[in-house]
C-alpha cells in the first residue's frame, strides 16, 4: 500500500489541528505566566532546558503561523479575487481584535493609577487604538505600572502585523504563477537567513530571532502546501523527526531544531490522527484566548499587588481566559445572525 501524501489529506478537516491550536493558545498563557508573575528573567521549563533557544510560547507561535501558512495557502489558491481573499483574512483578524482593544481601554480606566478623568482625557489612552490597525502600542496610561512586568497591556499582539504581512505576500506569490511555481528558489534566502541568524549569530539579527520565527514558520507552512504532492506522511519518520527536535532542546539549539524537525511530525499528526469533535471544538476559541490571555494574566498579577506565584497565575488565568473567549465568541456569533 502506497503512503499517503499531504495532498491526499489537505482537503479533509483535521480535528486534531483545531485541538492543537487550543493547546497552543493555552501554551502561550503558560509561557507568559512566568515573566508576568515573577519578572522578565523568569522563563518556562522548556526555555530553561533549552538555554532560552525556544520556550513553550515560541513553539505555540510556530504552530499558529505554520498552520496559517499551510491553510491560507489553500485559501489563496482557490480564491480568485484579491478583495474576497483580503475580506476573509480581515474578518478573521480585526473584529475580535478591535473588541479586545476597546475592552482593554475601558477596563484600564478602572485599574489605572490615574483617576478616571485623567485617564480618559490622556492622548496616550487613544494612541492605544493604533493596535486596531496593527501598529503595536503596548501601554495605557497608569495601567500595570506597579506589576513585576510593568506597563505592557497585551504583549502577544506583535505577531498580528507579521501574520498580516505574510497574508499579503502569499497572495501575491500565488497569483504571480512564475513566482509561486519557482518558490523553491527562495529557499536560498531561507537557508541564508537561518545561517546568518542562528549559526553565524550576527548580534543584531540574533537578538531579533524571536521576531523572525513567525516569518519562517509561515513560509514553511506555505512550502509544505506548495509541495503537498511530494510530502509523504510516515509515522515512523515523524517519530524520528520529533525525537530530533527533542534532542535539539537538550542540546540548546531548539531555535534551529523547530525549523528543521517540527513541521513534518506536526502535519503527520494532524492529518493521520483523529480526536473527538468535542475536544476539536475547543479550537474555535483559540484566537480569542490568544487575544485575552495576557491582559487577564496582568490583571490577576495586579490583584495580587504586582507579583504572584506563576502556577497560581496559570490556575486562575486559564479558566478566566477560556470563559472570556467563549463570551467573545458568542457575542460575534449573535452579531452574525
């Protein structure tokens, strides 16, 4: 019996992918619990073992962006209209983002060290609205100033402009057939980037390696879709690959390991595995959890006078984030009707 290729599976709904996105969203909260509770130098277990070459948050971001590159490539290829494609992408990102930004500004007025009048008349309060158009602004006046990780209201929003840029460039490549058909030629830039950032470790580029990870992850997802006919899904090879990634963690080079060894076992798992629909539906709130997790964790820390045990932060923040995510999801489901 011939092995399945990614092309054979790409059009079927993956119950595991949806669930894994939820796990990744929770992973972001777990990862952030340490610096938000104990200070910027506190990191999660994987970051400690890997010598800060990767952490739970980095793995989670890779899952989100790789999945996006894989699935959005399929959408872009099938969508003939730029307007339709961008409408779909904007509908996914902006409505809930804007809702969370406005809610953050409102709640900020009640926990700011400024009084209500000072807060709502401050220009800085409204500068925060730039997040609605993917210009990252991290602080609101007087909000979280005494937390152990001060001032930052919603750190993870930095990935959204990167993802949006990837959407635009991907559609251009797919519609310019010559560019897309010869996308393999761009591999030279991919490996050159990896060489300069992770191996030569040019100081300026290496210090920004965390910001390059989403680009590389999205690009890998697009490559997997482009060569879906040639990628055979084999559980044994997937096992070897994931073992190689685990080894890279202990060898403290997991920033390289995730780029070379994580994607193949990931796609093998999501398309050859299966899970119950009940668990799969948790993925419906993964984006909402991603949007609200950090602010909720900061509020929890604020309520404990600015410092808290990270595990207690997780214990409180994860269910609160899920409840808030469900509420946001329900609100938008009602608005669509």
